[in-house]
């Protein structure tokens, strides 16, 4: 399977209502010459089951899977601008709109640092703004980076042969949703294991501690969502730093952070030599995935 980013802009209505994407197969410039932007050419690469993140006004407003392969199609009848005789490439979608769109500012710096060069065409320009490319192919780790910010009862299974987008339903729904919120048996078992203390600071005030997922709930398997080893009890500022990929932890528990964040950690009174004692083997496995998602070196 492959992963894509689309800037829908003025076509947002047809995407939301018609559940399709369309791009011209070529354009004609002022001198009458044909041109084929890379962002239009990328549309032709989409195959059934591929995952597409829909960006509009600097927010990921929806996640879609391609129902079938991209195919040639005439210009949509609702289009009023441009040449009506130019054929195009169309993708039929199964679109899931996000009730809570993802601000791209949440992951832009990490994407630029880790994935922009591997995306074609590039998603962001040198100033950090979105390029004008209609569609970009992005690597799988970039897709997981973005999907980890989905903050509703929606998850994406990256472990299937084709990507599956699903809302939690059925008899286990309540326990799974409680785990997303850091409540219920997931929290209770995790806190018991850590003695109702912050795993880093040792602060023993459960009322302020947050059950922080290591592998984000929205990209975890059903079993991982409720596994108490897939989480750490953290004080709020550490939880936020960990959730945003500003810190991570090595297998030996050592705090990992970019040099650019050392002054921030100082301001928050977080010791740069902070360490977690007592990580389980399952904790370590989850932390390796957290480090990979955020680009931390995986040395012990």
C-alpha cells in the first residue's frame, strides 16, 4: 500500500460531497505549450486501498482510502474554470471526515526534518508552508506520524494488507475508548504497576498524572490500545512533551531530547539527565516505535 497527501483547496466541496479526487492530465500555459505538474502526475499512481490525507486550510480534515485504482475521467461538470475539454485522472474515495481536524502545525517540524525529502513532490516548502502541489506521495512513517494525531474514536490499522480505517464499535468499545482517554482498566493497571507515581519524576499524586500512550492510540492495534505496557504515567508537562515527540526514552530509560529543546526542558525544571527505572521488555518495544516515529536515535 502507498500513502498520499492531497491539497484540496477550492475543490473541498466536491471531495466532501462526491467523495472523489480529480486532477487534469495536463495543462496549457500562456504560450500554448503543454505542461504536466508533478502533483497532477502523482494522482495516476494511486491504487485501490491506498491511504490519502486531505489537507484544507492547513488542517487535515479527512482521511480517505481509494476505492479503486486511479482512472481517466472527463472534467467534473461542476468545474467552471479552466478548459472544459481537458481530460483528467479521477480517484473514487471512501472518505472519513475528522470531527476534530488535525492542525498541521502539530507535526510540521517533525515532517520537515524526517520525511519531506522522501516525499514526492515535497509537501512543505523551505519556509515551512504547504507547497502548491496537488498531490504528494509520502513514506509510510510520515503517514503514521500524521495519523497519531487523530484525537477521536477512530483508528487506522497499518498492519493489514490494505489500510483499514475504523471507529470502535461492539462489546469492547467502552474499554477501548476509556483507554484512549487514559481512563478505566488501562489506567488502573498501568498506575498499579508504577506504584501510582510518575515514571520519570516519581511524583506520587495520581490525580494529576496522565496515562500517556507510548504508541499513539489511533495507530495501535486493538490489543495495543488497552495494553498497560503501552503507556507511562506522566506529569502533564512530560506527557505533552512526550506526545508531541519533543522527548523520548532509550531502552535503558535515559531521557532523549533534541538539543534545540534543552532550554525548554530547563525552563520546565526537567533534569536533562532524567531517567526511567523499571521499564519492561514490552515498554521497550513500544518505546522503540515511539523513537522511530519521531526520529530519535534508537541506541540504548
